């Protein structure tokens, strides 16, 4: 009996286990849940992208991939565009290439255009140019690809070909179309604020101590070594002061502009200048002025992060006052500055400068600013600025050299354009104090008008006034005007 009971129980165990299994609720499939969460995050990311909330969109896309990595095949290009609009072009390149690697048998023209744009925005102009050329060869009617090619060529210092490419869009597309409108806007920006093949300009300034300075320059840039610009710039300057003989200064300058690496660019200039007068220029001088000197200026620009720019510079300059000319005074200067756009509309910047004068004096100065920026038809930049300067040997004679001076001001810059014209108004107001003196109210105002009067020429005029002792080497207020004619060949 006992043996039969044991056999019966063993026979019933499978049935009992089956009943128990039916009684326990089925566990949900984790993969299905994660996939649903991932697509929910993709939907939220796309909604944020529509609202131009690019930071939130990227975060949602990455959370979606954390839940289901297989979605990268579908959304990698969407992440790339959001990274691009956030100005993180290096990461955009990564995701565009990741998408293309998973779709090798598709044409993917739009994604390839996105990759070319990301190459260009990240400073990899040569790679951008190669890809844009492929896209234009495939479809010569693609205005966006041709505009991208032209921009990349100009940003790579291939000015002539780049300008020709963009100009052809102006000719072939109606002014109201996207390619026609965008090409005209870009060429206006190039002529207004970029280096061109020729820039002939004249300036005049009048200081409150009676020093007048008139300067004429013919600045030419020639394309050499593929993507470098060789500068040749003869200059003539006339200095005048009441009851003093004129000082005339011819100058010959050569320079080279180019890139060292993807995020590094350089400007290097050297010159020889001569100062002469027909009579002694100060009461203490016994001979007429006859001074020839070399000089130079250079700076390196490093795009350390997508929104962080750092500049390192150095120069050797003459001190432009009559007493300084008589003493043959000059100074070496080293500087470092940075601008960081830490938020979409805010930029924080600062600079430090050290000057070593040939009379043994030294100067330390620094500045800082915090600007709010608004893009659009009317561009606005405004915010506080602070400047500080001191000398180890105050008032040695020959130039303004206070023990210390500081300036706190509020600046407002307005920039707009209409058709083929540009307009800029720049103003500031604040307080300035020198050791041993009361604080003074200081202000400055300047305006600039520019006109692209022909396809390859640009005329501009500017004028301004600055009531600040920082305006000149002699520490006096200054008025100034300027006229410039620029051209692309």
C-alpha cells in the first residue's frame, strides 16, 4: 500500500505543477517594456525638437537609446541634427556617420548634406569641401549644397572659388527663393566683415589735445599655399599738432593668415615703418625726427570648445604721441583673451594684457564683459563691461601712464541690414576713475554704414566719438571718421 501511494503521488506531481504554474500571473517581457519606454522618449524628443529645445531633445533621444540601443539605426540622424543646432558639431559628425554606416545601400542625400555641414561647422573644411563637391556633382541644381560648398571654400581661405560659387547662386536662382536670398545674405556678410582681396581705406582722428592723425592703407590679400592668405599692405600716416611740425610715416607690412590645425588659426604680420619731420618736433629735441623701426603683430585663435574661443597675441608697436616719437618709444605687448557663450543668449568674456615699454615702464591691464545677445533682423548685444589698467612707473613722460585707472560702462550694439546695405550703431556710457581724481562720466558712440554697391565691391563709412582716456595713447578724447572700399577679384 505504501508503495502504491508513493507511485500515485509521483504520477500526480506534473499535473500539480501545471496547475500551480497556471495560478501564477505571467511576468511581462522586459524587452517589450523597454521598447515602449524608448519610443515614448523618441516622441518626447521629437516634440522638443519641434519647439527648438535642442538640449532637451538630445537628452530624450539618449534616454531612448539607453532603453533600446537598437533604435540608433532609426534616430541617429535625428540626434545628429539636434547636436548640430546645439553647435556641438563634432558630436553631430559622429551621429551622422553612425547613421550612414547602418544604411550603406541608401542614397541618404539629406543626411550627407547634414554631415557636410557638421564638418564645416566643426572646422573640418577640407572634408566638408570634398563631400559638398560630391553632392553638387550628383545634382547641380541643389542650391543648399552649392551654398554649403561656397561657404566652406571661403572659410578655408579659398576666397576666389568660394565667392564665385556663391555668386552663381545669385545669378541662377530668383531673389525670393531660399538659395537666392541666402546667397545674397552671405555675400553681404563676407564683404562687410570678412577678409577680402582688397581693402583700400582712409581714416582720420582728432584728439582733444590737438593731435590729428590721417592714415591711408591699401590692404591686399593673395591666396597662396592652397588655403593661406598673403597680405601686402602699404600705409602712409600723417601726424599733425598745433605749433609743431608734421610727422610723416610710410610703412610697409606683410602678413600671413591661415590654419594650423582644425581648431587653430593664426594671423602673423611684420612691418617696417619710418617716422620723419622737417624740424625738431618738441622743445627738448635738437634734431629733426628720423626714426626707422621694425614692428610686428600676431595672434593665435583656438576654438577650445564649440562655444569657447581663446586668443593668444603679441605685438611690438610705436607709441603715437609727439613726445614719444622724440624719444623713439615703443612697447612689446602680450595678451590672452577668451569668449564663452555659456547660454544661448549670454556671452562672458575677458582679457589680460601685459605691456613692456622701451623706457623700462610696464603696463598691466584687464577687461571683462557679460553680454546678452539677440539674433534676428535687428541684432542686439548689450551688457556691462569693466576695464582696469596700471603702470609700474606712473607718468614717466611721453604718454599717458596713470598709477591706475578703472572704467565701468554699459554697452549697446545694434546691427541690421536692408537689401544690400548694413548698419551698425555702437554706444556706451559709464564711469571712469583715475587714482587721485574724481570719477568722470564717460561715453562713446560710433556708427557704420556699408553698401554692396556692385557684385564684388563694398563701400563703407564710419564715424564716432569717445570721451574716455582709454581712447588714445595720450589719454585724451577722440573723434574719428573712416571710409573703405573693399573688393573681391
